[in-house]
């Protein structure tokens, strides 16, 4: 994984302009590896890794049995990927990792609550499109597509294959659309995305040597970590606000609007308050 320290908004724009058509993920702490919320949850519980697949499948079964009382479209419950996306949307721990096609949306997720160095990860999806996991060249992106047949259960919920897939469900909810979102799905929960990509990186390097012209659009690394230094946060939040990237725009519902008030406090009301305080001091 390539790591770059970013000290200003301008530098962020310059670095992300090089990552055309990549996928991005923002995290408020730069030192955290890329694990799904389900992996982190099971680690916290101290559950043996051998049990993780069983626990995951049980949670999905329980959700499917009970969610019908809260939704009108019951067909979602017969499509496990859509069901996982719904679980993720409403706060369940799943193996899905949220990514976005927008580096600016990723920057917002990284910075809005950060109180130290944050990180935006760039995933080289143009290169990954053509790659397969190590030693399994037949398992290309199309072959393992979790939207098709029983592939999600076979290649992912089985927790047996050291692979990843990226993409969207057949139908996207309003938040996923607003956030230009997509999911990255690991085949093994106990391994981080960085670890899983190491095997793909070897395939990528061979591909580059054998097809130097075809892989011209792909960068050397499959994963880039942009460490957003704490001193760039205030400037960046203001620039994101000017781009209308707020909780209100990324969560187009009442929850998003309410959360966006925290950004309003920082961007709008705080400078006005400072001006009012200064004016009061001058008058006194």
C-alpha cells in the first residue's frame, strides 16, 4: 500500500486527480486497517474466527425472519445482497465496506468528526477489474459476482476464498445514490482489505509486465492511503461545505438534516459569533 501525507486541500485535489475512476473510503483515524464493521464487531466480542461465518449467517436469517414487519417490499428479503445493504443502511454490522466513487465524499466521512490525522483510501478499481485472487485465475470479477445466482453464499458467506468484489446491489437506496456509493465485499472476514489485496498485487505486477500498454491506466499500487493531516481539516470542511457535501446532502432524510446542523455550527455560526464578540468588545 502506498502512503501519502496530505497537508492542504490543494494537495488533496492534486493527489486524487491522479486516481481516475478509483473508489474511495474515508476513515476518521488514519491508523485503522480496512476491516468491515462485522469483522470489527466479532473481534471485539472475542469470537474465534472459525465461528464468524456461522454467526454471520445466523444474523442474516434472523433479520430476514423479522424485517418483513417493517418493510412493504418483501422481495428484498429474498435477495441476500440487497438484504445486507439494507442491514448496513440501518446500522447492522455486515461484511460490506462502504466506498464511494467521489474522493470528496470520502474526505467528508474522514474529516467531519476527526480530532486527529484522518485517512482517505483509494482503491484501484480499474486494475482490479481484470484481476483474480492468487492461484485462482478462473475467479474473475464476473465469475464471483455476488448479484448472480448463489455466488454471495458460495464465494463470500462461506468465508473460504481470499478475494474481494466491488460494486453496487441491483437496486440502490437513496443514501447509496446520494453518496455515489458502492460496496467492497471481502471473501474472508478475518483478513483486512490490505491483506487480501497483497495477493491481487502480485497478479497485478505480472499483468503489468506482460501487458504494459493495456495497464497504462492503472497505477502501480492497488491501494493508496492519503493521510489527511489534522491542520488541513478546517480548510477542507469549508471547501466541502461550498461543494454542498454535508450530512444533509449525503443522508437525504431528517437524520441527515439534523446531523448537518453540527457543520452549520462550525462553518456559519462560529465566525458570526466571533464577529459579534469582537463588536461587543469594541463597544465596551
